[in-house]
């Protein structure tokens, strides 16, 4: 995986230079963009990191970029900065998924702390997505009957109840349940249920 990068999106070259120096002073990789269009075009969902977006830019505004990022399945968390802050804009930014809404002039340490928070959030989110992808891959190898047994086990039903519902022997259910545990690499019932709940949550997002 690529190292986490801070993507600075601002039409002012002096701001890009200043932020590059500040972030570089704490050894954070930085990539700058002079427009939202350039950023969206060049940075794909495979690039971990976070974005610092200026609110007012020619073409796409920082808020428009933020909303387009929200439409992607996986995108870097964004920090919106502006010298023209107001409550409605801040509220809209937070609804669109901004990690923070900073008003200029901001304190350098405040920005660095916010960037670190955003990078941590991105790393956690990508780890969760990787876990869900791995879980889906394991789930795909279950037979239809094993998936049926899994769904019933996840509701808390005992083997004998499942056997009665599916009109098979309890030993048959035990056999399928053991296969499910092995294929999903679950070491306990609690782990199995957490796996199912994680996949259900992801399907509802």
C-alpha cells in the first residue's frame, strides 16, 4: 500500500507552498493540486491519506469536491478550510463528511492535529474495508445450505431448532456448522456472529 499522503487542494500557490512546508516539517508526505478537478482526476480511491480543501476556488469549490468524494466507496477524509466561514456552510460541510471545518487564520498546531486525526480515521476505515472484503471472499465459498445454516445460527437458534426448521438431522446441522466455522476461519460463535453483523452493516451503508 502507498504511504499516507496529505493532498493539499488550493488555487493559491503561496498557500500550497506554506502548507507543504508545514506538513513536511513533521515528515508528512504532501502532494499539491491547484484545482479540485485536478485532484479528483489524479487521486484514486487506492491512495490513502487525507485532503485539505480550500472552500473558494475557481471551478469546483472545496465543498463540491467534498461532496464528490462522498460518492466514492473509499475516499480520503477531508478538512475544509476557508476565510469566509459561516454556520450554514460549516453544517453542510460536516453533513458531506468533512472531518473538520477550519477558519483562516488557523493555528498551525491545530491544523497538524486535525490532519493526524484525519489520517488515523482513513487508516481505520481502510482496515475495516479490507476486513470486510476478506470476509466477503470467505463467505463466497459457502454452499447454499451452509449459508442457510449460517444465517440461522446468527439469529441465535440452537442446532436442534435449525434442524427442525430445515427438516434435517441435528448431526447434519452440526456438520454444516463445523464447515462454516472452518471456511470463515471463525474460532468461536461470538466471532462468527461479529463477522455476519459486520457484513450486514456494510451492505446497509
